[in-house]
C-alpha cells in the first residue's frame, strides 16, 4: 500500500505497508531500558480481594495495570513543559504528526570521561538539508540499547552549541537514541534542553525532543517520512511510537 504526501511543492511517495518502528517498548518478558535511578516498570494483573483478574486465572478478561515513568522506561516525546515551572502538555502542543526527517549516524566525540555530539558533527551530517526533524543514531549501535540501565553510566549527550545549531536550522523535532540530550549529571543546567526549546527567548512550545529511540543498523542514513505518534497523556512527556517510512526515489 502506497501513499503520496504533498510537502510544500513536492510529492513524496512512501510504502505505508513497510513501516520502520524506532521505538523501544516496555516488555516485561525481558530486561527493560531504564534510567534516572528508579525501579523497573511493572505490568501486572489487578486483583479483587485475593483473586487475580486474568483469563489464565479464570476471569473473562485480562485486566492489567501499568506503572512506569516515560522518562525512564520507554521511548518518549517531551515538550518544553519538561523543564518549566508550569507543566505544559506535549499532548496539547504537538498538533501535527507527519514530518520530513533526516536519519544521521554519529560517533560521539570524547573529552576526558565525556562523550558528546558537537555542532560540527551535525553540520557535516545535515549540510544544507531542510528538514522538520532529525533522527540521531549514535555508534556503537548495539542491541543492548534496548535493555540497558543507563543510571550512573554518564551516557553521551548533545553540546549546547549543537542544540542551538538545530534550533537555528529550523529543526522542530529532535529524536535521539540516548536517555537524554543532556549530560547525566550537569548540576541541573540542562543546557541542550534549554537551548533547543529557547527558554531564554521566544519559547518553542511546538518543538519536541524524543529520547530512547532505537534505529536498527539496517536503516540507512538519509531522508524519511516520520510519523511521530504519541499516547494522549496531558503531561510534559508521553510514551511515543515514532515510525519511519522510506521515501521512494
């Protein structure tokens, strides 16, 4: 099944029967991705008295409750409400869901014990391309990204200059395969978050950051159509399911 999308004066054709899911789910059958020093998520059957409400236990339905934090346990999309005193809702501020995206692969630079993505690296990767969104895959890109506990590991992050570059380039949606665009322990500065959302100026309420994605190695760098699907939580962040579609030449 194919779809044709008109983007400005251009017609883009994609095969919507071949989606590329770059989300990491909560899956209780294996180790889940985790960060920020909290316990693992839970999915478990509710009880009525001592009775577990599940079909396997004789109930007519499965009736599970889920306990999780979107920032710690799953692919999630957040808006500026993540770092402002007033908790703005990503569900209210993200009004469109289809975007032209560029997938780029970057080997983070290093200094001391830190690994980071610089403005120079993004400039080389994006060149003069005009995109709504950028999808950043970092190397090495091992499958353990989908089950790693990142707490106290000092993962790679974006330099403030890199976030400013993306903002000034007009990137509205930043997707990355890390637990945060900022350094794990930065004394609360959150330089990349603040720079990308421009909190010291005209705040970009409709811009989003999506963390904890996983882009398979089989996906080539280049231009894709992105469907940024989110769950309808009125919260600063919500679980999301970003899906890429390869654009036909």
